[in-house]
């Protein structure tokens, strides 16, 4: 593996399912999607049947609270080992340029390895690779159980670069006309099409490295964001899969601590396979992540408690329809922060004028954290899409919260200056547009 520490990157060896595999049944959406919709995962299992599938290598989060999680993890590990010992995978060295059709266009990406030495998910990090949202530390240990000692990784991580000139990925578009794709197929459940092309060593690979180095130039970086000279460079900002990357980092740090660093410095565990996407890709749309509270405790009045929590700087008004509620929430600018509310009795808008977070999602999350801590509801979930939100919010005892989308162009400057955003602030597309598990990489 060719490593470039200055830009926190390595050229990987990708493992792909052997020729003849039904890739539509193999590739499965990210495990942290459809977390309140077990019926989606049941349809996936029925579609896959007995065919080889990444479904057998992941732990869909919808099942995290199901009985016997250790048994599921053991089956995942056994499935990985069987594929490796059965020579199921074929190796392809080099970057892989990918194109994914979604509801908003043709999204481009680059499969590469990030150097975990350059990543820090902690609050206030000033590393080359940073989290864009708060990391929930409790979500790391279950993932560690799956990855620690596993023979392969199969990631759904997407990482952003702020490249308005499209210097990194733009030149790779010519590969479509120059070579046969490594894969090109329809994804399951109507999730679009995915194609991948190997980036050969030579001018195209060198162009990728040079373009990333230019984005990481300290002087150019400071000038681009109007920062003081010497401000630590942020080259890669997490888009999706931060907890998976944090898991890889946790295991790498443990590996270093238990051995002579020189002996493990080139270990595969030092790196994690990700897809790099340009923040300015026209097909990359930031969607909001809504909230749903489940089983609000009897006798608790959420609106009254919000009014008290925000010191009276809060007002609730009923909406005539969900459409009008969404229109007002999505069209807001500045303060007050407008948050849509969906219940079995109808919908409305919570206006909050109290100072605090710069974003409505931050304003809401602070209140929800306190409400849950006081026993106000059984639990919370983070939901993609208005249909799922309204279906869940309208169930008796539940409350859904509709949030506006976060503008994407200011993401890097916000993270550089203010640090990570509140957790679950934005989603890169709808649930079905997320990265599908397809490529793997050896870890041992």
C-alpha cells in the first residue's frame, strides 16, 4: 500500500466479489439506515435469500436491541472468515473512481484509505481529518466488537473535501470512456445504479495526490477560509460513517499501545477504507435528519416543558396541514428557530427565540436531551425523510420533529471555527441514497 502521510492518504488494495456474483444481492445499504423500519430489512433478507451478500457481514442498527447480539456478531465473523478462506474475493490495487445515480443526479466518489493517525473525532480537534458532528461515544463499543480481530472491513464511510474547482475527482471522469468498469449494476430496492473504475497508477493517480496536496497547502487553506496563518488544515470532513471511522481509530490506538509502534506502523489497521466525495458535487444534497420521541410519558406536556426550558422564549402554533408546516420550517432564515411538530392529534410549529445554537437542530437537541434525561419519553430515533417522520410521529404516544436542511457550502468554515455541529445535524441524501456496502479490504 502506497502511503502519503502529508495528506493522510494511502492507495489501497480493494477486495471485490468474484466474477459472476449477483451484485444486486451482494450490495446492501449502510447499517445505520431505516433504524425504525424493520420491515425494510426484512424485505432485504427476503430478496437476498441464500445468495452471497454483505447483509451477512453487517449489524443493521434496527436490531441492536434484539436478543443475543453476541450471537449475531459471531455469525458476522464466521461469514467473513468463510468468504476469505473460500477465496470469494478478487483483489484490485489502486484507487477506485465511483459514480452513483441518485434522485438528484450522478454523484462521484473515490475509494481510498485514510490514515487514522491524521484523524481525531474528539471535540475541539484540529487534525487533518475531523468529525463534522458530535460523536456519541456509546455507539463505538458495539462496533469495536465487530471490527476488532475481523479479517476484513467493508465500509459505508463517506468523507468530504471542499474542492470548488473539482480538481480531485473531475479529471477521473475520462475513465468511463477509457476502460471497462470493475462493476456496473442496479442496486436493490430501487436505490439507483453504481459503477466503479480502477484508477491506474501514473498520471491520473498522481493528479489525485497533487490536487489533494494543493487543497492541504497551509497558505492556500488559510486564505481560502480567511483564517490566521498557521491555522491547522482541515482536508477531510466526515460526511457519513463517523462512528465507523471512530471505531477504526479506537482499534488502531489500542494496537499501537499494545505493541512497539515501529513494528505496527504499516499495519492495515492504521488505515480505513472510505469514499471521498466533493462537497460541491451537484448531486450531493444535504437533507435534514428529523427526530422522533417514542412513548412520551403520561402526564408530560412537551410544549409546556419547552416553554419553561427556554425561559418563556418559545411559542407553539397549530398548522392547518403538514404541507404548510413543512413550508414554514423549510423556508426559515435566522431567528426564531422554527421546528415542526407532528403528533397523532395534528401538527404545528415550535418557534424558539432563545439564544444558543446557530442552527434549529442544535436548539431542539439541547431540549430533547434534557427531556429524555428526565424520563420524558422511552427513547429517540433520528429519521430520514418526511414520510417516515410523519408515519412515526402520528402514532399515539409519539412526537415527531421536522427540521430544515443545513446549508452545505459553509460546512468546512463552521467546523474549522466553531468545531463539530450537534450530532445528527445533516444527512447526505435520503436513506436509500446512502453508500452501499460493496468493496472490502483485508485487515489481517
